[in-house]
């Protein structure tokens, strides 16, 4: 490999890795920053609400105490009774007080009022039994300003705030008005209403931690608010919205780097393979994409390419073919077809090294060759079809007309339903009627197009799932319209293609149609071919299990034609085994076919499955099948195909088949 190309094989994937990693990491950092800003915004908003709530609480209590002192009676024989009434009324209006007290000028408590239902121990003071009390509040001095003291209870551990002021500096004999507040309880209630468990927070009074919850993460998202004025104290608040357990930004960045590494590695492998792809491999790739059944084979030699005949290569791959060597060379066959110049042109390509596109128009000739190969295959194989450039080739025109008729039939429901009897081989089982639904396609001129033509065409163009859906729906509709016929119906068999088995939406549609139908599910049997099941064994198994759970039956059609028939019989839950007609039609005259049918029947019966023999063409075959205890037979000797409406003995519902 040239050094320049080799460096590209490693440099381009590395650059791709760097680019993708940068994009994912940048997106991750963006998410991290966006999430942090969102958390800061939430914390800021909550801190503002909490500050406003605390300051409003403080202002209301301060104003209430001022109003109480302003209305204090200067001369009253029952001053304490008046105070007690006013204090009780105030506590009922404003919550949060643990006590309201009045003292003399020296600080001795004259009377203490506490909220109803609260013990005196919650105030931090002992309530006196009489008006005069030996208790004294320290550090009270005559002033127009409120005095505020923070005290911690030794018993409960709560912080209490003592808020006091002289009732009147002009009349010091009136004493002081003192209010106490359980700060811990107030903060618990207020913070609990505003702050949820998704926040970390701390409220401090200088060095005293009044309330805190959670552990702060040092990621720059802590919001701090100071100067919260609360009843003469200056508090500060720290709050943080807790980060999520799993950070989406880091996850995106890590996953993105791993994905970038994987994508770059795959790109490196693809690029390495593309650089190493030789000219011969490129030509083979282009030819293979044309979908041809037969290709000329080139072999690199001396810097060029030597044309090998397909016969020569096949003999090397399959040595046993040498004993059955074809008598003619590739050149002879080309000459026989009337195109000897093709071999000469191909040899010229191989010798000169000139790109074969100079000689072949891939867009048109490859497509024409592809269609010609399919025409030869569907006409019975072991034959050839020559494409006519002028459009006179009848094969391609016929295929086009069949495809057109098929598409019209799907669009307008122009198919016809026929049926063929499936007859019990033992007389005691002949009470009910069994048959298989066959499909016919009108050609528009009063005739019918053989299924051997339009079925393969529908499979090639991906139309069989639509055809199967129509057959299921129309068959059930016809049977629903003939309840008397349902009474004597044993089972009706409907064929399904491999495309339908792998189509989940079609499965859902069939299940819905079966569940809505008045036809009992146990009278509906779906036939699938071994080839269709092998295409996607898991999808086939799921399809069968789903419909069998609804009561439907299944039959494995053309059994024995494949190389691994018994393996799939073991893995698929079917109720019937239809023995391939290639073994049945000659079993009365061919001992090998007879033993094959015998073995299939014995194995199927040992697995609890019933057998159906196809292609029963004469009485001798019927007798042989009865001797082998085959359960059912199907073929011209037992009943030829006929329109379904003839079987139903009605003529007034023909439109159901064509609607």
C-alpha cells in the first residue's frame, strides 16, 4: 500500500475521532453548565422568597409589640389583667411566640403569658404562680430601641430569641415588654413550606448555625444571601439546589467519546478495505450488484486479467462435476446463441485492461440480462432467453404485462379464490370438509394467469404480503357470509409467504381480522413453506406462536424438499406436515420415494403431528398412503381445484370474490 494512502487510512479516522469527541464533550460541558445555571436560578429564587418571608415575619411581630406598648394604660388598677387579655389576643392572631412577658424596671418578671397548650418549659423561663416572680431577665436597659438576645436551650438544644424593649422611657416604672421566639421551630416550619428535600441550606446568626440540611457540593452553585433582618438579629443564608444523581453532561461526554472511538475504528476498517480493494474486486463488486445469475470470471495475472470459463472454475470448486463435464466450451455456447463477438470482446477486456464499462452499458444491459435470467428460470430452467434490444422480446413484455395485471388486482381486489379438497384417507374421518384456498389472477381478457407466473413476480417486487392480506380477509368474508357451510367445514388452509412471516404489522392485521371473524379460529389453518420459515426462523416462530395462541392451526408445506426439514420441524410448532409432492406422485412405483414418505409420516406421527400428502394422482398412490397411515391426501385423484363459490353451492355472492 503506498505510504500516502497508508497515512490517510490512519489520519482520517483519527481526525474524525477528535472532531466527534470534541462535539460530544462540548455538548456535555454545555449541559453541565446549563444544569448548574438552572440550579443557581432555582436557589436564588428560593433564597429571595425565604428572606422576604423572614423579614415580613419579623416586621409584623415588631409592629405588634410597638402597638401593644403604645396602648399601654398609664393608670389602671388591673394592669396585669389588661396585659394578659392583650397578650392572649395577640398570640391568637400572630403565631410564633413562645411567651409574652411584662417585667418591672429591674427586669423581674411580673407576668408571663404563653400560648394555649404549651408548657412553660418551652419558653426557657419558669412561669410564676403569682404576679410577683423572683426570676429576672439580665441585661435589660432603658431605651427606645429593641434589645435582641439569642439563647440556646440546654435541654432541647433549640435556639430562643429574646426580644424586649422598655414600655416607655418617660415612665420607667412601667417596666419592659419581653417576647420570646423558638427560632429553631419557626425556621423548621417556614423552611419546610418553601424548601424541599432537593436543596442544601444553612442559616447562621454570626457563628451560631440555626438550621442546616445536606452537604454542600463545591461546584460553584452555592447562593449566599446576607443581611436578613430578623427581630434585631442579622442572619445569613446559604442555599444550593442539589445536583442530580447522574449528571447528563458527563454521561453524554463519556458515551460520546466511546461512540467516537467506535465510529472511527469502523471508519478505519472500511477505509482500509476500500484502499486495498483491487481493480478486479471493484469489477466483481459492480457486476455482482447487477444481480446476474451467471457472470464471467476474471483472474488477476501479470498485472492484467485472464478470463476463465465458468465451467473450469466450477470443476475446481466441485471436483465431482468432472465426471459430468459439459461437451461444449463457453465460446461454443456464445456462438450457438448467435453472439460469438461477446467472447472476443471479453477476451479483449482481459488482455488490454481497458475498463469493461467501455464495452458494456451497465445501466441498461445489466438490467436486461437480469430480467432475461429470471425469465429463463421461471420458464423451467435449463434454457436460455435472449434479450432483444429493439423491444421485440416476448419474455420481458409478458413479465411487464403480468406485473401490471398483478398491481391492478392488488389495487382493485380482482383476484379469484379457488379451492382444492384435502381428503381424509380414512372413512371414519370424512364427516367434515377440508380444503386449501388457491389464488387465481384474471388476465383481463377472460382468462387466468397461472400462479407459477405471478407468485414469483409478486415475491420479487415485495407484493406478497399485500396479496396474503387480501386472501385472508376475502376468505374469511366469504365464509362469514355462509354460516351453513361453516357447520360442515373442518378446516380451511390459507398459504402465507415468507415476506408476510417477517412483517409485524401484517401479523397484527391478521390477528385482528381473525379475532373479529365469526369463523372459529380452530377451523383456520395457515400453510407456510419450509423455505419461507428458514428465511427468518425467529420471525416465523413468533408468527406461529402468536396465531396458535388465538386457536389457529399451522401446516408446514412442501416438507422434505429442503436440506434441513427435520430440524425446522423440531423447532416450529406446527399441527400438520404436508409431504412434498415430489416424493408422493411416484411413491407407488419408486421404492425410494415410498420409503421417504414412510419415514416422514412415522417421524411426524411420533411428534404428534398429522400428515397431508400432496400430488395424489391415482388410486395406487391412495392405497399406498393408507397403508402408511397418512392422515390426509390432496391431488387430482381426490379432487381438482374449483372456484370457492362452486364449493359453497351459491351463485349470488360472486362479487365477494371480485370486490
